[in-house]
C-alpha cells in the first residue's frame, strides 16, 4: 500500500491539472457571464454611498453553499442555506447591501501564480455547484476589496485601497464584531482616524452557532455607531446582510486587518502576525487568550460566548448563547500568543 500511495502522491497533481485544464475553458465561459466590479470601483462606491453595506463571498462562502468545512467554521446546513438564500435574493430586495464575488471572476492576470492556480482549480471543479445561485442581471461588488495585497503581483494598488478604507473610517464611530483573537486594528493605524472604536467579540471557531444571540446584541448596540465592521468568516456575510435590512451600515471586513499587516511588513507569504488569528498561516488562538492592552480591553462592550450548561448532571445543554463579561487583564499580564 505504501508503494501505491507514493505513486498516487507523485502523479496526483499532474492528473488533477490535466483534468482541470479540460474543464476550465467551458467553466471560464460561464464565469464571464457574471459582472463583478473592480476593487477600486467597489471601495469608491462605498465612499460615495453613505448607506451602503458589504456582504462578501470568497471561495469558502461559495463552496459552503454546496459543502465545505473551513478552518474556523465547520459546515452548518443552516449557514449554508442562508448563504444560498442571499445569493438568490432579487437584486432589488436590499439595495443597501452590495453582494460581492471574487476578483478572479473578472481576471487572474494580475495575480501571483499561486493565487491564479488556486482559482484555475476552483473554477474548473467548483463553479458548477453554485452557478445556479448567481444572477446575470446583478453587478456584484468585488470580494477582494478587503484583500488587495497578498494575491497580487503589483502592490501599489493595495496602499491606495487601504488609504481609501481609512477615509471610510475617518471621523466615524466604529463598532467591530469579531472573533476574540481577530483584534482588528490592534497594533496598527488602520482605524486611527475613527472618532470612537468599540468591539463585540465572539467565538473564534463556529461563530454561527451563536448567531441569533449575536445578531440581537449587535443590533441593540449598533444604533450608537456609524459603521459596523464584521470579521467572522461566513457568519459575517449573513450578519452584514441581516443588519443592513435594519438600517445598520456594515462592512464584512474579512482579512482587511491581516492584509494591512502584511503590506506594512512587505510580506511575500502568508506570515503569522503576533497576537492575532491568521487562519491561512495556521494560527487560530484559543478563546482564553487575552491581550495586555488596556485601550483594547476598554473597547470591548461584550463577549458572546459558548453555549451554557445548567441544572443537574443529566440536564441537556441550553440552546441559547450566553453573554460573558470579558475579564480585563492587568498591564503585567502577557499575551499567551
């Protein structure tokens, strides 16, 4: 068996590549039927329209409409159903929320070889599974608006895009909704122009498991802010859309902070960033990890935690999420990450 396995490993990629090459031309023709804005067009639209929210679909969200586990979110049939339903909405159902699709649907010519190859395989094998959810009459925003650095050969555009995001935050009251290890804007100047920054944190993994409670808490607090930034993987896509229906302006911000950190470091690979979740570099912090930064701790309004268990030893877990006050750490406490 070990010999057969070695042969399989040796020839797996060539067979996969040939298979993809056969499928790709037809898949690419279908992909081109759908209109996606450029990265700059998307961020400029955000700057021009003070009510506009973003709900982004990357490869993980698109594949989760069919079936996929990702590093911080196990496949959930309810989440999958919501991701499908949002794509199937009539284009006029929610004009205040721009649905975004990957930049690779436009072109991969400006991408680094590894990223272009990834999308070559994705379009060849996966596009057919979710194409029926898309609408040729809709002009989609660009998912890579929050990921303008790593995937691209040229790096000048990323600085322009991040500067425009800073304009979006300038003078605004910003509420961040994120996993407890995400720490968007901590240790850099991405949010320094905001007049106020507060946070609601939740689970690093499987945030959708506390979705209903999280939605209620964010909605109750968001009325006091100008903009809500959500970094929660596929949960953020759904949450941004749902909140925008209530007049709350939201940006599904994804990896914007990590991409900004990589740009500042002139990174050439997906490197770790101290004290932050970087799923694509294999770092997902435990829920107990804390930060010895008093300003950051004061920004946290609430933490939406794990499911609670109550009652006797035979009692079943309560199905409602609980809100847990986040303990403020001493300045002498060191971040475990």
